[in-house]
């Protein structure tokens, strides 16, 4: 039997997505050593197309920590969104209401920037590993895995971070007796497309119509991303381009607005679910990002929540290694969960206000229109939406 090679580090991180790499980068700048492992190859992660709206706090993390300023050159600043209902558009002006904006910058590009920064700084990131397992999370954490060359490794660390997504192996280390799981599955999904076309609007459009919800988003000057509400078991291959465009158009119809059509080259179904695991810490193990919580995409909170977790955890661990204090470590779960539940509420609110439930009746539809009217006709209501959408201050 081949003996495992053993390496020692201060923080072991499972998951080399944006959350794991951002934490490794921030800790590295604070003089804390890390090893990051992921079962996906770097190419796999780079070529998995994911949408991305970055809150102003997430943008600042990229800019202020010497990661990349590409978000400013390749991203698109949005100073508002449009809520569209009753055939009319109503702009929520973030800049005017809260003095902030968001940036359209895909999660894929955030990963590319972080991966390049870790490579530039000599960070230890192992992509394409197999047979990953974690152990001894209470007192002597370790990660065991086989690398892409078939070599067996054991990483012994002071602390372990599970940033390994919604199917987290690290989350399983929380005993059933202490783990509380809060879950909601929604009775609909999004039919998503990528298409070759110019932008149909300068900012995102969230449309509520008698025919259902639609989101008109962007990706680049020549490629656009759009969604419409659908049943969970819809067969995307049964929809022609013409049917897709006609369905999207009827959900945004009114005041002469016309979508700019083009070739549809990707079709996907995106299920909706909300999930929170409490606590986010067990012994020397911490959960961050989708490993600890997921949200429906309506409020654009998933990636931003993961980065907010990382900001809290970085400060806690850096302070511990600098001063010996465990105050931040002990408070991590409660501190992160405060923001998580605020984001869960906002995501649920946006989703329930804009989508049609199978049980909806005429009263429910009228009530939703009343809610939308209340938001767009009240500066206070619009301000609350703008504040939540652009992001609360990071703690």
C-alpha cells in the first residue's frame, strides 16, 4: 500500500470556487497559509457558465485586495433595475435611492480572476482531485485526497473550511443531533437561454405578466441571458427558438417594448430552492457559501452571500493567528447567519412577488400587482429594495 504524502498548513479549504479561492487569497495576504482542493479541474470551473450580479461590497473585495480590476473593464455597472408589470416599466434607481450600484460580472469571470491571483501569488490549489474525505474536525482536522497524477495526500491543518457547494461533503461532518436544516423547494423553475443578440435593455428587467415571470438579463454586448418561469419538468429540447422568443415577448409586452432576437445556443432548466444549515461551525470546521445555504436566483444573492461569509471568516481567522483570540471564530456562525436570513427573506420576497404559484387564484394575482405598485410608487419601498439588492454593509 502506497503511503500518503503529508503536508501541514494552517487552514485547509475544500472547494476552489470563488468562495474558497477568495478566502485563500485574503488569508494569504494576512500571512496565513492555506491549501485548497477541488474535484473539478480548473478548466471545468472556467467553462461552467454562471450568471453573476455583484453587489458593491463584492466588487470592492476584488478591487481592494489586489485580485483584478477586470470587473471595471469587462463588467457592466448597473445603477438600477426595471420592474415591469401591467405592460409598463418602472425603474428602481439605485444610485438615487441609496448611492450604490451593482455590476454585471459573471461568476465564471470572478473565478478566473481569483484563480489567476492564487497562481500569481504562489497559492497551493489542487484541482481535479478524487476520493476526497475530511476527518477529525473537532480537534485535528485533515483532508485526504488523490491528486490528478494519482498521488495520495493528507493535508493536516488547524482549521478546515467547507466551501464545497450545495452537495458539500464537509456539511455531513455536522452531527445530525446538532444540525438544523431549513429547506423550501419551489413549485416552478426557470427556463434559461443564452443567445447571440445585442442587449434588449440597458439594465435587468424583472417582468410580471398574466403569462408568468420573465427576467431579461445581459452577458456581453453580443451574448444575452434570459429566463422565463416554467414547470420543473419541462423538456427544453421540445422548444424551438421561435417558441422561446414568442413566450419571452408576451411576458414583457407593453408600451412598444420589443426584445432583440437572435440564435439561441444554450437552453437550461434552473430549479428553485432555499436552504440554510445551522450552525455554520462545528469544532474546527466552518461552512461557507452554498455548503451552508442556497437561495433562489431572483434576488442575485448566492455568490454575494458566499463572499460575505468569507469576509467574516477571514477577519476571524486572521485575528486569531495575529492575537490568539477566538472571539471572531466563536461568533462566525451567528454573525454570518444574520445576513443569510436577511438574504433569504429578500430572495423569497422577490420570488413570491413576481412568480405565479400553481395554487394562485385571481386574488393572489391582484395582491401581487398591489404589492408591486406599492414598491414602485413609494420612495421608502423602492429604497428598501435598492438597499437589499445592492447589498448591506459587510460586517
